[in-house]
C-alpha cells in the first residue's frame, strides 16, 4: 500500500505572503520544530536567491551535525537551467530541489505572452531537471504550476517527461484553489496511473477547500498506485487565502471518518508539538491564530452550550474528536506581571545574564556572554520583536550557526 508524506512549505510559500515575512533565525526555528514533529521534508527556501544562501547553508550544516535530522531540506527554484546553476553556485551542498514552471494555457499565454508553447514548457523543465541531475541532486520534484487549470492530457505528457528526465515526484499545484475534492481526486488518480511516480498535492484556500482537496488528492494518488506528498504551511499562512494548514491537515488525515484506516502516513506525525510550532509561527509572523482554528485555536476545546458542557464533563469524547493533550496543550501559562527584563537590540549584559540564568544557561566567562548577547542583539534587529526562549537557547547552543544566519552580504 502506498503511503502519505508531509512536506511543509512555510519557509517558501508562507514567507511569500503579502505583508508578512520571517527572519532567517525564525525560518530556522520553524525547521527545528517541523523536524521535531516528524515532517518528512521542509521546503526551506530559495537557493537561487542570494540573500538566502547563508541561511540555507547554515541549515544544511545543522543537518550534517544531526540537529536537523532526519527531515529533508529541499529548495524551490524555477524550472530553468539558469536557476539550477545559480542554486548550486550559491548552495553547493544542496541535495533536494523542486523545479517549478507554469503549465496551464492561461499561464502560458498570460505569463509568457504567447512566446512559449507547451513543447517549450516541457523542454525547459527537462533541461532544468537534467542540469540538476548533472550537479548531483539526490531528489528532484517537478512542479506543474496551475495544474488544476491545465488539460489532463498535457499534464500526463508533462509528467512523463519529468519522469524520463529524472524527477521522482510530480507536484500538482492547485495554485488558485480552483479544484474541489471531486475534481482533484479524478485528476490526481489519472496522473498517478498514467505517469507512475508519486504525486505531491499543493493546495490553496481561495475557495476554502485546501485541506479537503489535500485529502482527496492524496486519496487519488494512492488509489492510482502511488505515494502522496501533501504540502502544508503552519497555520495555513500563504499567498492570498493561504495554503493547507499543517495541523488541520494532519488531524484530517489521522482522525477523519475511515480515512486513516486505509490511507496511512509513512511515519507518524507527533501532534504534541503542534501547539508549540503554531504559537511560534503566530508570534513570528505577527498573525493571531483564529479562535476557531482546528486544534490550536482558543475555542478548539471550549464549550459554552449547557448540553455540550454537560456532555464533555461526563466524557470529553461526547463533543471532542481528539484531546487537547494530543495537540500539546494543557500546560498552564505564566505571564510576568511584575518587573520584566526583555532581550532586545539595546540589551545590556546584566539584563541578558539574568534572562539566560532564568533558563539555566550559564557562560564560561564574560567574553562568551558578550558574544552571545551580541548575536541576540542582531537577531532582534532582524526580527524586530523580543526573542522567545527557544531562539535564545538556539543562539547559545549554536553561536557559529546563528552568526551565519544573521549575515547578509549584498552584491
């Protein structure tokens, strides 16, 4: 039986959201949390973009050190040879790539202004895939942007060419959230049956169907005999109405009626880490978690109706499909209401030593403390918000990596 994998794209699609963004340290923390959860792969950035290069190199170093294992780190580039060359020049040790190109008639005409044909699209993708293989890429995914508005016959031809030129997966991108569970099931099943490689599901929420479409697409891939790779973002953050939410999609795969019994994860996802990653992403992006967000929203386990409250008090399963502790919730939260010392870009050594001491972090000498403080100051400049405990602990544990994350060298 084929299996379901999760690929989170917060650090690629999520950070492209209008008016939002993450510092390189915040992106790294997202990767650390995703790895703890057991996510198969993080689409961790843009290797052909110069300002990403030190961040990408630093995360690959963390992987080599074992701190970001076993999750795979994969970069996104356009399916053109020039991007492949830039990617391996800027990040020579990158091993996993997704190559993206538009496939619908709308995009071919509207983006390429009629200067490209379907044959040109296939040829560009094939050349890029061959270039990636020549540089030693260990895995290649090929993205069909706007797949849901692309003729199925051309998608099959495109996917077969991708397979012929070394791609291990085809990403079906419902770029505008145009699909519904019925159409995406049929399309993805046809691709799986006719192409013979695993299918990725990349769904957007323009019609509020991203999670439902992700499940239906995964069902189509598996019914067609292939593994399914579901793309998500933390808290559903993404362009326009967002992407399939990580926590909601994992819950749907594992808890919805009759699904998990037949359509299984390749390896478990540790949902007890969900609360931590969702709260951090909310803080880092500066976007509150909606109160009705599945699993992590303020009202996810709140009951007001007398009938509901009575039922839950007798047995939580009367009105809850899953328990709050499965999501990593339930611990009391303490808010400092007296004197508070924060870590910021203008912090001094005394206040910083106090903060780190509260986290049971000590320094060998004053020089070491000053070096870590300086890195924390720079990290605060990059994020423009106080650093959370995990960020400070990361800087103290991996100061050389932190320095690399905080380094930008314009051309």
